[in-house]
């Protein structure tokens, strides 16, 4: 229901909805205009709402995102998703294929406000009060299930602890942590 509604909203010119679809597919943070690294040095970091066109490479259905994420960490993510590739290509085309052009002309605050005031209300989800971070949490859960599905069930405590660490690492990599 949410995915269908976001697509309709994005198709009707709501960039906030398109950013939310992007976040749902990629589990990226919403992003902000600037942040401070853990060393206290100001660095430009990026997320779904603040990525520049130069951060996106598309080859058929293959999408590669390379950018500086939270706390100045270099991030690289790869996806095989034709719908995502088409959406990002169309967005870049709207921006005139300029490398320093932001993909979306919205802020993380606008995305959060849109989600709170529009999506939650329209879909009757006010009591749950979903926020953009919930897309990241959903992605982490999906990554957890995928990693667990690729393992054989542990037979003892040692195997369980090893599997738990492997799942945690897989999810951390998938989220760019």
C-alpha cells in the first residue's frame, strides 16, 4: 500500500515521495546539507535527499552510489533494480545531467515533514508516527532475514555466536555502518 501510494505521489510531482521510495529501496539515511565528523571537522556528507548526480552511476539495471556519508565515511552501494535505475535516470535527466546538481531539490526536514503530515495522515498511520528512519530499519530487517536465509541453522552455541556476528556484519555493510 505504501509503495503504491509513494509511486503515485512521485508520479504526480512530489519529490519528497520519490526520495522516500529511494530510501525504501536503498535503506540510505535521509541525509542533510552538512554534518560534523567524529573528529569535529566539518565535512559535507550526503544521503538520499542530498545526493548529487555525480554520486550516481547507472548501467542498465545496475546502480552504483558513491558518496561521503555520515561522519565523513566513504560509502559505495550497488543495486540491481531496473525500477530504481529508471527513476534515478529520469531524475538526472530532469536536472540536465549536471554532475554537481542535487538529484532532489528537497531537504531531509522536508522529507520528514511530508512523511509525518501527508503519508501518515493519508494512509491512516498517524498513531504509528512513521519517520524516514523507519525505512532504514525496514531495510536492516530485510538484510537480516536475507543473511539468515543464506546460512544453515546453527547446531550449538558457538555456531550461533558465529552466525550472529556474520549477520551483524552483513547488515552493517548493507547499511554502510
